[in-house]
C-alpha cells in the first residue's frame, strides 16, 4: 500500500473518529442524551451530556466527565451558542469523574445544548452536544 | 303593643341611631377598604421595587433585552429564587415581546402592552392593575390569573436598555391583609359609637320618664282647675237660677197680672204691660246667660229646652229661630252633650256673624246615629279662605267630634248662608 494512500486512510479514520466524537446527536426519546463520548487529545476520559425535560418548560442539563485524574477542569454549557454557564471543577469523586448540573429554559424552536470541558493540565478536550427539538 | 313600643322616643332614637350607625358603617367600611387595599398594594409595590433593585438590575444586560438564551437561563435561575407572594413574573420589551416569563411557554411571544404598562415603560414609576383573565397574554398562559394583581415597574440594563418588570400577586393575600386592618378599624370606630348610642338611649329613657311624670302632673292640675272652675260656674248658675231668676219670674208674673187688672187705670196698665215684657226679655237673657255660664245637666229629655235657651239670644237679635228635636229619647248623655256643644258654637257664630234672618236648629236620630243641622240664611263665607274654619271657631268642635268617631261638615258660600251638619253615634 502506497504511503500516500496509508496517510489518506489514516487521516480519514482519524477524521471519522473525531467527527463521531464531536458529532451533534439528534436525540429522540426520553431523556435526550449524547451517550458516552471519548474526549479529544491524549485522553482516556469520556464525556456524556443528558437532558431531562421537566413539565415547567425547563431542561435539567447534566454534563458528566469520566476522568482518570484529579486535575482541574474548566467547563462551559452553551445554549444556542451562548455561554449560559461556566466554571472550574476538580474531580474528587472516588471514580475521579465530575458532574455538572444546571437548568436551562426550553426556548421556542430548536435548542442546541453543548457541554465542553478542558483539562487545564493536559489540555484534554471533552465535548458533547444534544439538540432538542 | 309593638306599635306602642315603636312610638316611644327611645325606640325612635334607637331606630334612627341604628340607621345612622349602619350608614356610617357602610361609608367607613368603604373608605377603610380603599385605604387597606391601597396599603396592601403599597406593600407589594415595595416588594416589586426591592426585587428589581436587588435581584434584577445589578446583573441586567442588554443580552436579556435582545432575548439571548444565556441571559434567559440566568434570569430564570434568579427567578426561581423568588418565592413569597409572587405568583409569576414577566419581563417585557417595549415592542411587547415577553423576553422572559416564569410561565416559560410564553417566552419570546409578543403581546400588546396595556396603556398603563406603556406609560410606566416610557416615563418610569410603578403601576398596577387587576389581572384580566381574558387578555391574550393570560389566556395563553398555563397559570390561572383569577384573583391576581399585576404590579409593574421599569428596569434598565447596564447599557441603558429598557424593560418592564411585572410581578403578579394574589389578591386574596391583599384582601386578607385588608381584613386585618379593617377589623381593627371597625372596632375602633364603631365600638365607641355604639356605646355612646346606648348611653344616650338610657339618658333619653330617664328624661322621657321625667317629662311624662311632669306631663301627668300638669294634666292633673289642669283637670283640677277645670273641675274647680266648673264647680264655681255651677254654683253661680244655681244661685242665679234659684235666686234672681225666680225673683224676676215672680215679679214678671205679678206685674203681668196687674197689667190685666181692670181696677188699674189704663195708663198704668200700659206701663205695667211694658214693664212685664221687659222683665220677660230680661228673664230670657238671664236664662241664656245661665246656659252659657254652665251647660244644663243635659239629658235627652232636656235637649229641646236647652237648645231653645241657646237660640233665645238669636230671637233678641231679630233672627227668627226655630228648634226641632226628634227621636233622641234614649240617646247617650255624652252624645246629647256633644250635640248641645256643637249647636252652641254654631248658633253663636250665626248670631254674631251671619246677619241671618232665619236660623233653624234641627236634631233627628236614626237607630244608630244622631244628626244635628244648624242652618242660617246669612251672608255665608268662602270655605276655601285661609281662615274660614278658624274664623267660625269650629275647628275645636271638629276635633272633639272626630275624637268620638263622628263627622262635622260646614257648608257655605258667599251670600248663600251656612249649614253646619254633625253626625255622631247615638251610643
């Protein structure tokens, strides 16, 4: 196999994985969730975003990073590309994961919700997205 | 019994005082309700201002005015912290877009602002109105607005964008606050009034008793005076009748006898005849005077004679008087006395004022009634004149007759004489 082809296939595979990891997940059913997605970079961490819809017209947005260290992470929750919430957190649970839970308003039309976390030490990037119609 | 009680001054006072107190209660309640409601609303206005100052304005950015999701999520977080009396909050843009509402389904929708809301949004200040369940914004809401009041005020973002903050409160909370204020107000206002009314009623009762006692005493004295006067008149009449009248009657009889004696010279007989006539006229006048001074002891049998004595002065005044009495034999003495009294007044009027040439006094009786008529052919009078009844002194008689259930009617016209007609029960 020519090296050029190998390179092309490798890039294609990497792009495919990346696309999978960062893909918008159109969810149908209850509750909408991104599923568990591997984080980007040199990482063994995973990320998951779940949206619980309540009767009051609010989303209960839960972002979880399944980490393998106790580094400090900066995180953001975006609502239709607007940063609704952000902060920093250190995974202290027994399994070294952390969980961010916030409320968002179910706006008219489609709601695009993103949870993004960056390890400040290793620059691992975890991103999950859920679109709620 | 009840009617008698109601006619007492104390009952009248209590009824009037009750009406006045009830009116005052209604009026003061209205005023107090307004005051209490204003107070209740005023407390909510303060709450609304506090919410805007402490919760909203410090972190309000134009992002919310623009309806950005981040700003909506943030304001929603803060709105969730609001509890207490606030049922719902709205944030309006000037174009009527609801940039935020705790009723999240309405976020982003556009409605027409009320004139009060527009005014506050333009000029600032605070306004309030009762929530209208039929307005489009409230019809679209899942929250029932029955019994809610909306209080709104203008808020500004850091970038000077304007929004209208609106909070909904339960009216029944305001009403209960109003009732708390009212209950104190009612007691403080009405209790002293009721106490004063009762005190006044007791005082009035005591005064009424005193007045009644004095009245009874005065009545007793008056009756005693009348009885004394009556006794005196009776004594004078008896003395005159038994003394002077008898003497004059005897003298008239003697003089009349001498006037017819042939042994007496003709010239003397003529003088004696004249003297006899004068004595008889004097005797008649004296009898009429006696009847005036003291009415005779009237009984049915003596009514004719008594009426003839009454009309004697009329004859002296050149009036041809006639008396006719029929069918009163077993009539009650009180009825007979009343007939005599009314006849006395009517005859006196006719003699003094009528200028009549004839006067007829007629008494006739049926099985149930006695009818008296005194008719003259004098100058008469206009019964519609202001003082027609007073002028002829019959008003007192009229009330006397009415007291025993009888009727007294005076018929007259100028130039056509006068007729006095009385009907009383025979018993």
